[in-house]
């Protein structure tokens, strides 16, 4: 599957026997949701075929594929919020309706009988999911965990044989995750075949018969859960390589610069961070690592003011920060380099850097700071008038970091700076991180490659399920087997 010059999937082969629960896992950006979109007709593959029960699905529209027995849920909840719980389930049965416009208007007996059967089936599904008591409530008023259940119910109403579950426990509490595991087992007992994309490895390892692992759009391993947990290729995909030597001669940390205490944060009813605590001392590199969906990015966004802190404290240089608007937090000295770079593709390199310079007063100050950034990134100076969208991935990451440095931050927070980059470019980016720190900037690093992050860091925190479950010096965490368990379960 190609998007322009980007190969999102490369010769992915997936064969799932009837009645199996198959896990589909991999680091961020490995191609999991893209695979679901290909299987359900959202994307047409650039090459290759999709077959289900002997029939070629390639090129069919999503509603046609649903009618043939392939149903799915979505990573981000896609309910009809202003419809009732019962109505949302009935919508899932649209592919089983025979009535067209005329029948819906005239409502002959056979149409009324069809509607009655659909209603009965919807009631049965709600009973199975434990949602009967809320059948007449609007979907948007349900608690988050029940909205997730309702997504499953709508998929069940299609009467499919293959169910694709995309992150069904995302944002759930441990209790809700265990209940979802039990539900998945019950669905298999009802005769469904299931492909599960899930970030919670306890769920994946607990319910799946076999697991397929993707990395950079390719299948790198397949086998039973215990075998996958021991596979060195899989471990490397999640934790990163060990090629980079641990940094020596690290800076002596100064006074405490950032302190986060019992932070709770999320999105609406979703609690992505559940009581996380961490600290960053001035002059050091601290890293926040963990599996997909652990709450790392949300923690950075809460510190930046982009996501409100629902509970807990955030202090910077001894001053409380919780509740401050993002612009005020930047003016205090905290800058975030976001995941995915988020550069302005239609602006030039120089214009992107100027976007980060709004705190600088006067042309002379701007010129001096831009010259300093260009000294750090000579390649950007060579391309200062080039549109940012035409840069390579590594150059775009340099630009995102350079834009952050324009504000002269005391604390630079970097979210997944190596994502999507070739190994040599990853090494270059980590060299840059060390150089920035050596020049006096404190860094809080979120990084999918745990080994690379711990090799440059002074201090590390491991997140799982929205909580910090391990903390210590980077050297201690490099030797701690529990770090692997946080990524791959067990």
C-alpha cells in the first residue's frame, strides 16, 4: 500500500483460520490501522489481493465488504452521538436491509417485518453486552467504556463472520480491559473470527491464539504469544537496537526544573494518564518510554497546556503551571517538539523557523537566533528558501527541532523524534539531542526506541496504562527486565 512515494505496507501477507483470535501488533507507524483500512475497503491496495472465504474483496466498497461478512470497530470512537444506544446498533444492520426508498416510504408488510427482526436482533446484542438498561439514552451520554462496547455492538449487528477490533481497550481502566478480554473470548465462542489491533500487551498475550508483528509496513514475525515475547526481532522493533553506546561523561544535574505529581489527564471521558509522577532536573536528559497508548504523549501535552490536567500538580522552576494557557507556558521556557513534526509544509524553512520566534523582540535578535539554529543545522541553511513539505523526513525533523529552539527553551520536550526515519538518520537525530543538551538545554524525551533513549538519558521513566510503573537512572533501566515486560507483556 503506497501513499505517493511512501510505502505504508510492503508485501504484507496475513492468513487467519476460521475461529482464531489473531493479534496484529507493532510500534507506532508500523501499518496496523492501514492494514485494517485495506481489509475493509477504505483503501484499495497498490498491489496484492484481499480474499475472504474464497471471495476476492479487492476494490470493493466498504459497505459491500461489510455485507459479505467483514465488520470492524475504530481506533477513535465513531458513534452517532445524537442517536440512541439502540439506534446505533440498528444502524449496523443497514447491510442486511432489503428495503430501498420506496419500501421505507410505503412500509409494506415485509418491510415492517424486516424492521421488527432488526429491532429484536439489536435488543439481543444489547443484552449480550449488558447495555439493555441504557437502550434509550443518547450514545454521547454513555461512559467511555460503554461507548467502546456500543461500537462492538454496532459491528455485531452487521452479522459478519470476521470482526476487526482496532484498539478496543484504548483509554480503559485495568478493570474495563479485563472485562473486554472476557468479551473477546465470548465473541470467539459465538463463532466469530477476530483480528485484534491492541496496544495493551496483557490483553494481546492473554486472548490471542497467534500474533502477527508489523514494523515499517512489513511482517517481521508471526507465532504464538510466548514465542513472540521471546523473538529478538520483535524485541528490537519495540525497544530499539543496542548499537548506540551509552553516553559517558553526562552533565551533572542541577536543581529540580520540572516536577509532575499524581497527574491525571485525558480527552473528555478518556483518562489517558492516571496519576503519573516524574521530575526533570536542570541540565539533564530525562526520557519517558513505554508501549503505544501508555500515556506518554498525553503527559507532554498536559505539561504544555494542550490537554488540561484534571488532577495533580505541574511545577516548573518552583512555580505552578497547571491551568496556564500554552502560550504562557512557552513564555516560561517550555517548548514541545510534537510527534509527527507538524511543520508547515507550504511555508519555507525560514518561515517555519520564524513561526517559533514570536518571543524574540527586534530584527537583530531574530537574525542572531536564526544564525545559531543554522549553525546547529547547516542543512537547513542550505535549504532556507525551500518549501518545508519538500524536505526529506530527517530534514523535516531537524526543522521541527530548530523551530522549537528558536524560543530559547529551558526545557525542550521532544515527542518521538526518530519516528519514520532510517537508522542512520536516527543516529544523527540522537547526536543532535546530545549536542543540544551539552549546550545547556534540559530535555524531556518521549521515544519509541527505548534502548536508544536510555543510551542518551540520565534518568528514565516507564509508563504503562497511564501510570509510571518504573523509574530510575537510565543505566538501571537498561538492565531491568521489567522494561521489556512493559512493552510486550508477560
